[in-house]
C-alpha cells in the first residue's frame, strides 16, 4: 500500500495487514481487575468487520499481569518480578480464553503467540516466528500476541507491548499498527500540565523536537508512557509501517478511528513512514555488513531473479561458506559477481545437498519438507 500525498487522511480501513495493540487499561477494569467483556466484544466486532473486508488482523494484547494479579490475590502493592511473572502465567490463560470466546462469536479462530525479546532479535527465531504468524494469517486465524512474561528476565524483556507490537509489525511486514491505550496521541507538551498543549495529528519524521515532547523515560504522560510509543514509532516507521496512537477506552475504538477521521479530524496521531514495508525490509537485507556465504547460480536462475522470481535449488551450482537458515548470503553469477543477496531458507549443509536438484526432491534428500525456494523472493534483493 502506498502512503503518499494523495491520501491526506490515513484510515485503518485501507490497511492490508493490521496490528492492533491493546493496552491493559482498556481491557482490564481498574476497580474489579476483571476483563471488560463489553469492551472486548465491541473490539471483536470491529476485528470481524476488518476480516470481512479481507484485512489480515493481528492483536498484541497486554493485561496478563493485571488480570492474573487479582486472581492470585496479589493486589494493592508493587509486585516483585517473579510475582509479576506468576501473575502473567495465570492472567494469560484468561486473556487467551476471553479472546477465543469473543471472536468465536464471529467464527474466527484465535491463535496464541507468546514472544520473547530474543525471538524478535535473533534472525532465525525471527524468521520462524514470521513463518508461523504468516501461516496463521493465511489460514484465516487472528494471532493474539503477548510477551512471554513468565520467562523474560529484566534485562532481556521488552517490558512494554508498544515496542513488542512494533517489532512484530516489522517481523511480518505489517502496513499499519494501531496503538490503543489511554493516550489519544502526541501533544506539543504534556496536556496535564500545559493548557496550551495541542494534539499533533501527523508525524512524518521523528525529529529531536518530537522526541523532546515525548519527555523523559519514566516521566512520559499516561500509562505506558509516550516514550515507549515513540520508540515503537521509530521501529515501525523504519520498517515502512505507519502507526497511529489513539485513545481506546470507548467501545468500538478501532472502527471509531475511521469514522472520526472521515468526519475530519480524529483525536489521534498518525506516524507516516516514507517507504513501503517491503522496501524497508529489503533495505534491511541489503544493508547487511557480514554475509555468511555465497550461492553461485546458473544463467537460467539469473534471468528468473531478474524477473522477480525466487531462487530455487535447481538453479544453484555452488554453495560456499558456513551459514545457518535465515542468515544473509550473497548470490553470485558464474563470473563471481554479486547479483543479489538474501536470507537463506536452508543451512549451508542442506543447501549443498539440494543444490542443482528439483524442488520436488527436497523432502527425499533432506528427510523433511523445507521451503520450496533456496531464497524466497520476499527475502531477496537484487544488487
Ligand atoms: N505483557 C504485559 C502484560 O500482558 C504488558 C506489557 C505492557 O503493559 O505493555 O501484562
């Protein structure tokens, strides 16, 4: 999807692959600490409407700790890390159940995905996660994602679902990320302190001025803070994904985003990237400094690559280097010139065994059914 000057009012409606991040304060009642069923049902109705339009929807949800602490009788005080993790372990089941129940009303299948920071940072785990979420979307399910809070240690966790949602957006090349929380957008100053603060409707670059209005870590206004939201915007924009921050407390907060936009001015802030997701992703691939190996290809494969096709094992004449699945490698022509680079779908040992062979033979040779391509075109960028 192109974001350009011809579409002055961005809408959620025109997203193809949409991520909706739901903050704890929306989902969990602050007095009863129970899931707000009416709110969640309305959200599920909105999600169902998106799916009926043919949009792919991923939910990143918070609330495991908030729900679980009540259940374990841990309310009214600050929790130690292990208590939070215990609360998350209990609350997550209830969250998953609530999403499953509400989306089942629309005959939509829910899939729980729990991620750690390492799953998004390490390329192979990142690719695995992406393949799983892609598959779920292809099968029509709605992945409901949260951080795997029970195993994350303090140095190795996101801690906030704003950045987690942005990393997921990057991981699966989503085009739109909606952050619903109790903040309706980015203001020129802290609106609680400065009566002249005005909402910034659109951000096209994260300038030092924008960073400055977000405030200091920990001092950002509102639950979750603006700081993590700006950090999320940075990740999303770099991945070519647009992001919107909006207040989500009301019922049907997702569909309301479009309605109010159409009426001319939603209370929200859109962060608009300059590039499309694929371009940004391919830039990431192209920008690798260390390549772990090379594949030399024949002329047939070379011209197929030129036509935007994937690289199949049949066209590979030599494999050099020691690399793992998902590692960045170079594609060379017979003269040794780099013609492309991409992420290998196979480790070097397996790549050697299937080089020059037909895709249909892969399973027999390797004993498992891997990808049809040596490098999928989504993971490939021409030199
Ligand atoms: N993963 C946490 C939870 O589900 C929430 C993190 C956040 O609030 O952003 O409770």
